[in-house]
C-alpha cells in the first residue's frame, strides 16, 4: 500500500476534494494542517517549493494541487 501524506488548511476546497477522493478509494493518508503546524509547513515548502495547498506526497512523489489523474496514476486506481 502506498504511503500518502497531504498538506492542508481547514478552508481549502481542493484539500477536501482530495481527502474525499482518498476516502472513496479506501486510501489511508496522513494529514498535516499547515495552518497550525509550522514544522509541517516548512516540510511542505522544502519538499515542493509551494506555499499553496494541497500538496500531496505519494511514496515520495509530490503532487501539487488536487490532480486526480496524477493521483490515480500514482495509486494505481482505474
């Protein structure tokens, strides 16, 4: 099973869409709220170079934003 981490904020619509996608497809994930977790925010910026969310990490590969096609590819979901 893939290791999935999603960097989010509470008000992010695309973060909610990504989490709904994971739940619908029975994908376990770790959520990091960068609005309250400075270490997670620094980790997200270091890994992605991005300040916006969501940033999703799948087995070490970074996906910027909610890119369902890329997530399906990385997670082998048809």
